[in-house]
C-alpha cells in the first residue's frame, strides 16, 4: 500500500499545542487569494461573491468545496439569505455588520472563528464559510453533506433474531443509531480529530453514572496522545491505544451492530466511533466477550447457554483438532483404539508424505480457498470455495496425496472457526493452530501441553485498559459466572450493572 509515510509520527515541535494560530486578513480578496494558493487553485473550490448595491465596501464571499456541501441548504439558507441581507444593508459599522450577518444566516449551527487554521479546516471538512469584508472573522455554517450508503443488515455478523440494522461509514449516522436506542440524558458524546493529513473525526460515547470515570478518562487520554498522519480505518486506532501492541489476542472489541454497542454501554464500557468505517470499537473487554453474541439475549436462555458452550468448544476444536490428531498418529499410537488405528494406517499406506507435511498442505489449501472465496466476486465466491474444497479434497484422496482422515480433520478444524461470532477471535484460533501442529509433530501431546501453558500464561498477563483479560475466570468471580460460559435467565441479570474497574 502507498501509505507507508502516513504512519510516520511527526516531531514534537509540530504538535498542535506549540503551533501559533495565524490571524485572518480584514480583506475578503486577500483571504480568498491565500486560500486559493493554499489549495493549489483546486477546481472543486467554489467561491461566490455577493455585493451590496448601496455600499461598495460591503462585500461577502461564500467559500466551499463542491461535493462536500449540501447544495439545498447552501442555496436556501446561506446564499439567498445573504443576497437579501446585502440588498438592505446601508452604512453600517463593522460591529453592526457582524451582528446583522449572524441574524441573516438561517442555518441550524453557526460558528465564528478568527484564525486561519479553523477557516481552512472548515472548508476542507465540507462546511460553507462566509467571509465579510473589513472583518477578520469567518462565519462557519453547518452545511456538510457526506455521501454514505444506506443502513443495511450486518455483513460480517449475521443476524438470525434481533435488530437488522448496522453501522455505516458516516459518524453522525452511527451516533444517531446509538442515541435512538438509549434515549437518556446521561449518554455522553465527546468528539475530536485525529490524523494530521486526514483530520478524521473520532467520537467516544459512554453513559455517565455507569462508566468508571478512570476508564473513560484513560480512553480520551490515549486518543489525544495519538500522533499520526492518517486514520483510514478503526484498526489504526485499535493498534495505537491497546495495552499490548504485540499480542495476537484482540484487546478491543470491534462490531458493526448497534445493539452490541448499546448493550456494552449499558454495562459501563466506552464506545469509540470513527468516521469512514462501519466498525465501532468497544473497550475495555474480556476474553469471553468475543465468544458471546447479542442474540444470546434474544432467545430462550437454555438455547443461548447451549449455543454459547458450543462456541467455546468450537474455539478449542479449531485450535486443537489437527494437532491432537497429528500427535496421536505420530507419537501416541497406544491411545488410539486398535480397530481405528488399523484403519488409519491402511489409509496412510499409499500417502508418500509424513503426517506433518500432509496436514500442513491441507491446512494451507483450505486457508487459500477461504481467502479466495472472500476476494472473488460475491456471485461466484461461495460456490468456488465450497465446490473447490470438495473437489480438491476428493481429488487429493484419490491421487494418494493425503488420507481421507486428514481431509475430515482439517474440515472439522476449519468449519469450527466459522461458528465464532467475532472474526478477530477466529483469526487467533487459526494462528495458534499452526503453532500447535508444529509442537505436536516434535513431541506429541507434551508439545501441545507446553504451548497451551504458554498461551494461558500470556493471556493471564493481558489487560484491557486495566481490566484483567481472563476475568471472570481468573481471578474467579462466582457472581459474574451468571453471564460467562452460561447465560442465566434475565431476572438474574437485570440488576444494576457491575461496571468494570481497572486493577490498581
């Protein structure tokens, strides 16, 4: 990607705190010419001059970028209002002109600035800016119109039962989806811009009185410390603010479902919304949250508990099935029933490769087909991936490259990863799968146990904004087991939420 230089951090001397704000010129023409030079005389820069027929010193310029501004609002509430205002303006002082301009502009939000940086930022963000001759102030009107797709069903988190709306790339649309579900005055929204080049709008939402103040302040602190040129997607933020940047485990939950965000806000967490991406970040989180789904609360708790347990089992199957099979077939023949062992060895008689090569080849083939199904056009992607897997597996068995048992084992391992509700934790299982396979090929089950011990030790050291990652299993909290491996009935859960508190 040609974005490598965007990741470079700027030097401390260029920090916003040390920049001196440049004042605006009193002349409209001077400000307009400077803006043209600043933007390289861009062809999408639109400038409309309006003169007073009674006083030639009264001159107004409306500046905006085509495509980023709502033309209807601009024409009806800005330009038409200014034309009527200039037709009535006669011999007024500068202070009187400023006040009369503010009264003339009939927009929902009007901001007045006196520095060049704010003027330039407003133009680049899509607002129409009004410049008045003999005045060193600019009037910023709220006329942005960002193009975005309609609200549709989630694409990566399929909904069986529950709300079928999902976030879009527009930040204001996303905040409105959350506010429509939490109509409470305690819901707080804080906004900022991150990225020297992109000036990406980032907002955090939390419920005052439920969230731990130390956590929400720490979130704001980490966001404000980000010093980077571009923010193009939520993962940029995630990598820069999470506690451990080197771990493979996700320490921040990413979701495109508004109901998932609302549920976490009501439990005392903080949501981070980024302009330009349909994924909202939630923090702090624990490991078990990645194996839970909002739909667990939309159906009978017996079914929800069973499905949740199934996800935990599927997570471990995705990691361990291939490695355990390899360990047994290579080092621990005595643990396999004799009849099954004879059948497995009969299948392997015509296979020319060692078991480790056989399994890795099939794992890589399935991963390649999975990636091909994602990248290919949607009309043929699923068909190619499914048919390709069936044909490739059958052909490999008939040709004697792999045994039928290996195809079954790898298929079970791959299918298990599809049951996980979050793609981040699915990727973790896929990553550890190859590590466990290599360990099993050398020292069998002892290698699997050794790698597993290292994984659990690593997980026990992880934190998400001060919250222990393996909570409530380690340290064990009996009260919180009501919504851990199992989902208890709602009367047991609908109490005052225990807001997450960082460990000192």
